[in-house]
């Protein structure tokens, strides 16, 4: 693709989202990245939260955490550049250890993944012996290595239902655990630092033991946001990521992972939507469905996803950084938990 072709393609998708002067500059960066990607035999994976110009120019495969894990597992390129955050790049390395996996910024972590470590999981396992551990994909490799199975926002309910167990340890997102407990009719227990809090819902027999992790982006959305948008735009459908507070999910019209939201909008006839998730995704969806109106709440951004830009991706390919390394014993154990999820998703159509 020439520079002009990249610019024209970006312009056709983003002319209502990104000013032209910026598109010219971004097209130059994208051209250089695409050139280097071919030269080095690299595959670029991009999460839905990436900035629009990056998402719509250099990425070979876009998707949610589950789709990108599958793509990473199957990649036969020498290099995988992960335009996402650390736990996603680690997942790629765990599933495809023979590839060089690059994360364009060393600072692209995740507040949710940082809330729990392997020692916390070992303590919970000792307290609830025999309870299978489900690790949300937003966890470190060391936490996944302690788990029996992983899950993503797209298959958390099905993964829990597939486990024939009275007690399930589900980590680390308290709100997602509460949302899942509600959908599966289970009682929830969340250890809050030194004491324990038992939540409502379900009978006492089937329990989800969770953790007090929260996403710094999704926890900010409130029912007041939902009420205000409904007052101003009564025709808008409101979609909430399951990392949002349970009362926000309950007040919304639909809850699902990022790709489930995209599918919902594609299939819905409504003219206007509000996405309660990272704002860049609203911009990417607006570009994909120009005939549909997308409302955005952009005061809360994911500071980690925002570290990945065309500039950092270009530098990543030029200087081969930051290379993801995981000790082999941790990688092998984490791979077992991730592969169980991928097998279950493939056979039981979990997503
Ligand atoms: P998805 O798996 O739904 O893409 O979500 C990832 C994430 O980090 C949400 O904050
Ligand atoms: Fe982590 Fe939240 Fe950012 Fe997703 S949006 S990567 S859960 S901090």
C-alpha cells in the first residue's frame, strides 16, 4: 500500500472522527509500520480499545481478549506485536512460546490485573480446598498459572456453569463476579482485605468466592450516567461491559464483552447507542457503522491502553521492544488454564 492509499483508506473511515491534518500524519506512521511489519514478518493484533487511526490502518486482526488469544495461538509469524495491554501480550506468549511477542509500551499494564498476585490465589485455595479457580484473562501469567481454567468477558458465565462444583473461586473482578453470580443464581462471597462480605442472590449451596479487584475505567460509570443519558436521548440503547458495577449493568439494555457489543450493534436496528466502556471503542464502532449514532462518555480513559499508539508501535518494531518473557514453569501452568478455556469454548460454543 502506498502512503496515499493508506491516507485515503483512513480518510474514508475516519473523516468524521479524526481531523484531516492528523490523518496525514498518522498515515505516514502507518506506512512505515506496515513496511517494517512485512520486512520483519510480524503480525499485529489490535484490541477494540486502540486509538482509531491505529485500529483502522496497521492491525491484521482486531478483536476482544478471547478472539485475540485464539489468533495469537495460531499465528505462524516470527513476531507478534500486541497492540493491547500486558496481560494480552503475555497470553500470546503463553499460547505461542516459539514467537517473539512485543508489547509497544512497558507501561501498558492493567489496574484489574494488578489487584491480585499468585500468593493471594494460593491463600484462597488453602481456604477453599477443592474449589476450582477461574482466572479472568485480565490477570498476570503467575496468577493464571495457579488457576484451573481461564475465562474472558465473553464466556465467564458459561465457564462457571461448565464446572460441576459447589464453590468456585473467580478472580479478580468483584463486579464481574457479582454480575456472573446474578446470571448463574449463585451466592457471592468477596474477601475485602481483612473481613469477608457475603452478597445477595442465589441459594447458599452454590457459591462464587471472588476478590476485590476492579477496573479503574469501568468502576467510574454510574447509574446517574445512565439516567442522564436516558433523559437526554430516550431512544439510545445502553450497552455496559460486565466489568461495570452490577447496578449499572442492571440499568443498561445489554451487557457483554467488547466483541459481543459490536455484534449487538451490528444486528440491532436502533439508531443511537451509548457504550459504557473505554471511549476509543465508541470511536472505532462509529467508524464501522457510520449510519448509527454513537454517544461517548470520554472523561474516563484507560491509561494503559492509551500507552499504545502508532508512535510506540513504530518504535517497538524498529527497536524490537518490549519483548515478553515468562519463566517456563509459569508459562506451562498458565498455558494449561488458557488451553482448557479455548477447548471448552470450541467444543461447548462458550462464545
Ligand atoms: P474484552 O475481553 O471484552 O475485550 O475486555 C478486555 C478488557 O480489558 C475490558 O476492560
Ligand atoms: Fe484493565 Fe480496565 Fe484498562 Fe481493561 S479498561 S485494560 S480492565 S484497566
